[in-house]
């Protein structure tokens, strides 16, 4: 599974790199703040909503610490999606939130 650190993701966002970020945390966790522009799909709903994602794009998966996003990566990878896990999750995120 490909991984990227929170610092690497933040650096790409600062350089106006268009990223596809999917936050798989629960509603109450996302309400406390998410990476600007991230799409929220709770892990429990990902299997039912994965058709909303485009297989031709690369997605960075995010959760609180990296565990749930790792499971999301395994699920999506098994269905042919191009996925990167943000290691450390939002606990490691020091960039802006919305």
C-alpha cells in the first residue's frame, strides 16, 4: 500500500496541487475539522459509495490515526482504485482545517 505523510500532503496542497482527499472518519470527528476540500465518506459507508469515486484518479485516504484509512485503502485497492494512505492521519496533520 502506498503511503504519504501528513507533511507531504500539506506540501502538495500548498503548491496548489489538485488532490483528491477522502476522509473516512465518522461525522462527529469530521465536524471538529477536516482537510480543506476533502470529501467525507465514513468508512462504514465506503463499500456502498465507492462508485462515487473515479478509478482514473488517485485518492489520498485520511482518518484519525491511519488505521481506518488503511482499511479503506485495502478495500478500494481490491476494486481497482489508485489509493494512497495518509500515514498518521489527522493526529499528524498540522495544516489548515475547515
